[in-house]
C-alpha cells in the first residue's frame, strides 16, 4: 500500500503528462517517513477512450485518482498529506486545465486488512525484511 | 458524482451499443432535478479482452456497471432511480441478450466524502459557481 | 458473484500466463459446493502499460487481484478458501517471480446487496432457474 489508480480521458493526454504525474504521486508517497512504506507503492494509470462527462460535450476531460491504503494512519497525517498531494496534482495539471475543462477528483479509501493477502517480491529486491502486516 | 464505470467483455460490443449506453446513463443521471448534479457526471467504459465467465464458455459475455456517488441521497430516490436505470440498461442491451448469454450486473456504492478532493473545471465551463461539497 | 479483477503490469506478461491464471481462479471459485455460485463467476484481467512501483525501477512488476463478493459467507470458508486461492496464484506466478521482482497482492471485498442489480443470461444458458438474491 498504497495502491493508486489514475484514470484519465484520452483527450487530456497531450497536456497532462501522465508518466510524470505517476512519478510525482509515487515520489510524494515515498517521502512520508515510512508512514506509507516505499515497497508497497503501486501507482498505475488507466486510459479511457469511451466516456461521457457532465452534459456530454466532447471537449470535457477527466482525471480521477483513487487511493487505497490500509486503515489506521493518523487523521492529521491523512488530512495534511492528501491535501498537499491533491494540490501538487492540480498544479501538475495546470496546462491540461488551460487546454480544456477538466473534472479532477481524488478519493482516498481505507482497506480492511482482514481480506488482504500479499507476497511482495519488491521488498526482497530492495533488501527489506519480509512483512506480514500492511504494506 | 456520480462516477459510473461500465465494464464490458469485447464479445458483446457488436450488439451492445456502448457509446449510446454511456449517453443513456449520463442522460438519466442529468434528469434528477439536480439530486445528481450534472457537472459531476462522469461515465466511462472499460473494454475487457481477457475474461472467464461462469464455467468458461467463450460465448458468454458480461456487462458490469459500477456507480459511485456521495452518501446521503434519500433511500426512496435511490430505490426508484436506480431500479429504473437498471431497467433502461437491460432494455438497451436486448439485442446483446439475444446474441449470446450476457451476465449483466450493477452495483451502487456510496462514497465517504471525508477523503474526497475535487477541482472541477467543467463546473466553470458550464457557468456554475465553484462548489466545495459533493458533486 | 464473485467478481474478480486481475490487474497486471505488462512486463510480467511473458511469464505470468494470464489466461491460465484467470481460468485457475474461475475453476477454484467453481469448486466451492456452490458457496460461490458458478453462474455468478466473472473473472477478468486489466493490463497496465503505465505504472510506477516502489522506488520506480522499471523492472518491478505487479499483479493485484481484487475479489468482490456478496457479504454473508462464513468466516471459516473465507479464511480457508482465499488463503488457499492466494497460495495457488502465488504458485502459478513462480516463473514471473523468478524473472523479476513482482509485488503480488489480493484484496477480498464484501459487497452490500442493497444496491446490487442483476440480470444474468448465463444462468438461463446453464439451465439454472432465475435468481433474485446474491449470485
């Protein structure tokens, strides 16, 4: 954890800089004094080619970020970190916002660890000890 | 809000009319006297090329609709609106049902607003005032 | 139900055997004495081409399995069945783990039936009676 999914409509691609956006999100998560463990970061994008936004004008675009992380992080951390992350994402997308109307949203969901199973070969590759609890 | 994701197996594409299905869903959401605000509607499709349904016969198809919306709409609205939306989707897919066995499903999920972040350029483009609460 | 979504980074594809992995998952679900009804099984894959994992080394891969099923199965069934399913997935991916560091995860989520709508043509095709409750 965290898992981050960035959905974007294909029309925002020229200005949105999606690969850099994914790195920005991963880097922010990696700089949390291990509140979000580095080995558990998994950020990915899903490109949308079929969509209808609001009243359906084809020039509208969307970026939707879903964050899934284990429950239990302090409320204060969540408020500060995700507020700041959202501002960074908004700033990264400033050219996309200039090019067209973009509906940007981010949702942070907490996952019940009962029902979570993991086998993280990336932890080993990073020289970290195996871990049973939340990553 | 609402966010609507329509997953479909590629084998239903010839008869399912996916672009028209997305418009149907968006239009229905837009006709709710603003219970579901128009500027917040985001309907998209995800086309599935690798799938196994039931006992695995390749002729089986699937359409799965996931609706995510902010919590707090009246129970009566939800029951009436989504029941009617599902019937409209089923009717739209009648040719797909004739062409092959299709497993159709729809799930309505309510999102906790604590953990939601938004910056909706589409609201501005539509001439609506900025909004902090649920869209 | 269950719905199963297998996300995988494209770099694991040569060794991961994704079509066989989907069949493995569907077969396991089908062998539960109808605790998970066969007609409700819907396993699909989503191939990821844009992703950043952990500290971002491009050789890292990911496989993430999300299971959604109706609430109410016995705790003992869930623990035994999903523990065994995860071991089978891990074993199926042994060549992928040898080829590169892979972050494997599985999350089992329970769905509230109150917001669920279904019309399952696959049930009819299998000669099963129509069903109103959880599939």
